[in-house]
């Protein structure tokens, strides 16, 4: 949530700093879509534009996180395979 708010400039509608992350977190729900790798994110807030922007920012943060995790997994696998190659060549 904090990263998503940073993407939005750290502001809630009206230019007021967000005083209560807990209430924003309660306004967000996420659900896996059966038999897919997709999720549905819903943000229910009085300001529809802010809710839309927050949902979009949350998706961006999730995609960045997944990309970082995939890169880390790929790096770990490559390092393991390089170690195994060294052992088999020794």
C-alpha cells in the first residue's frame, strides 16, 4: 500500500496526506481468479477516480514485485547451475 501511495505522490484526494493506511487497506480486496494466474483487485472508496488510480498503482506495484521475484529466482537457478557445472568439470 505504501509503495502504491508513493506512486500516487503520497496524497489522497484533496491533497491531504493519508492519515490512516488501515482504512485504505480495508477498502482494498484482492481475489484469485480460478484456474488462472490472474487476480481481481477492487478498491471501494467514495472518490471513484482515486479508487481507480489506487487500484492501478497496486497492480503496478504487484507487477514490479513479481518481476523482482522472477529475476531473483532466475539468478539463483543460474548460480546453482554454474556451481553444478564447475563440480562436474572438476
